[in-house]
C-alpha cells in the first residue's frame, strides 16, 4: 500500500470511506476491504502526526536551547 500518500490525501480517502459506510453504499463484498483500507490510512495518519509532532518539538527545543 502507498506509504507516500500525504496526510491530506489519506484523510480525504478516510472521509470518502466514512461517507460510503454512513450512506450504506458499501456492499458486503467490499466491506472488509474498505475497513482494512481505513485501518491502514488511520495508521498512516497517526505515524505522520507523530513524526510532525516530534519534528516540531525538536525545533522548539532548539529554539529554547539557543536562547
């Protein structure tokens, strides 16, 4: 699966899957596939958020250390 999706792309796809589930347009045949994809996208978003948080904290920490 694509690891190079941006956070925004992954979030957009998650919202599309959510809409399909809410509107009940997902067939039983594709339900497991959609849930598996959503799980992957959620993990991808979490990973990107954690990496961004760590980077921001490092930048702020560098500013504090430099005065």
